[in-house]
C-alpha cells in the first residue's frame, strides 16, 4: 500500500491513519504483533490477504498455530484462551456419547467431566495404564471418544498411546491425548495413533509463566475437528494476539528448555530415591516405574520435567517440607523456567484421588545440584523433628 497522501492531512488525521499500516511484513528478525481486530477489503470487494476479522483471522495467532501444528506433525492446530477452553471444546463439540477417561488426570478437567451429563455424555473413568480396563469400558459403536493423559498429573501414570488408540478405533471411537507434560519434544501422540492432541499451552509450550492459553492439534480435518473450529469461532474462545506472540516467543526455546528440564528432573529423582524421609519417588524415567518400558518407547528424548514425592511423615511432613525450601517456589502450575513445589491435595480439595502425603515438583532451569540440595536440606529437617 502506498502511504503517500494525495494531499496534506491535518494532524488528527495523520495520527489516526498510522503511517505504515497495510504494508507487507518487514524483514525484522523478531516476529511482529498483529493487534488488528479487522482488515481492509480489496477494491474488488474481496479479501486477497485471507484476513477478514480478528476473532479467527489474526496473523499472530495463526503463526503460533502453525508452529504447534508442525511440532505435532498435525494437519491443523487451534489456539484457545486456556487449556480448559481447549479441552472442553472437544467434549462440547461431540454429540451426546459415551466417553472413556483416565482415573488419574488433571483434576480440573476431571471435575468438569463428572458433570458432563449436562451435555448428554456418559463418562467411564478407568486406569488407562491397564489395557484390560480400557477394553472392558469401551462400547462398540457407542463410545465416541477416549481421552488420554500421559504422563498423568500428578501421579505420572504412563498410557500406551498406540495400544489404547488401536482399541478405541476398533470400537469406533476417536482419541484425544493431553500431552501437556510430555510436550511435542518428548512425544507426538498423533504419530502413535491419536486423532487430536491437547496442550495447556500455559505450561511448557509458553514456558515463562506469563500466558494462559490452550492448544489443539489434529491429524486431519475430521467432522469433529470442523465442529471444534466452528464452535471456537462462534463462542469466541480465542487467544489474544499479544498472548499468541508471547507463546511464539516461548516456543522458540521449547526444545532446549524441555530437554534440560528432563535431564535435571531425572537426576533429582535418582538422588532422592534413598532419602529416609521419602517413601516413594514417582517419575516415569526411573527403571522401577510401572510405565517405564512404555515411556521409553514413547518418550525417546527424555521423561519430562515433572516428578512427585510421597513422604513417610504424611500430610504434615509434606506441607512442612514445602514450607522450608528456599529455591523452589510454592505455587500452582508447572512447565515454567522457575522450579515449583506444591502440596497437590490442598489444591484439589475434597474428593481428590491425590494422596495427601504427595508433593508435586516442576523442575525449572536452575542448576539441578542447587535444587537437589535445597530439597535435601528441607527433607533432612524432617528426619530430626
């Protein structure tokens, strides 16, 4: 677009027009932010740019979606205003059906699924690591979706994506996998047979604890996927352009962050196994973890930056240990560059299947030896109380 005016305009008009608007993208190394909510038509009344209205056409959002799609080997991806918005979009886009979901999963979504009957759904919760339970729960021709979360939060149960997907597809059901903890760096669920993969992009994809976002990526443009797209547009559950820009920034270091956090978590988990205050270390990268063999096959680049500790002293010991650390931050969430520690049962509340002696750890980018020493010092105090 030529910004040279055909005549001189008054200052109010000059400032309103913002010289440069409508020009092609510059050669700037850092991606720019498209903050526009609407786009100008061509003289022939068309939209040759492909952009019409910001709710579904924002260029910055679409750039981040392309990144997620490529990382997940997906045909298409969509961003949402939160992980819960992304997850629930899958269920609300389904016609009334039977759903199989894991017993051990993100508590917020589990609570939502317990009331999914409002949408006409019936939900069966199973131990997704036991294929016989999955097989028994499936209803041929009646189960519409199987939801996988692997590794699961906060017990880090590992699900065999290929085996469960095969069982689900034989029964006529689609599969959606929550891969928030694994990230595309460690696992690509679509490669293992899932139809859709979901992320709370608030966590590792962004990685800086400054964006709330969700993402879905699909292997193909199925009927369900097209309904999800339509519903996102109609309900306006979109991500803002600035948040999408921050997400793009975070994605640029995803591979480096996740691999380093995985290495640190694996080392810390190994160091803590013999501590007298620790009853169990839950981490899929430990050889004695029940899902180790499957995790080794599905997660060739590492086992993730999350682990949990079960303390011998019960709930009092867990809360005391979390209160005594210095480097670990006592906060809800995970996947950021800062290491977090949380007494998870306190967050989930009544009815939670999470043991009350459990501490959930999200390993950040601090030196792992400092993180371990900080934890060990706190745990040592418990043995002398």
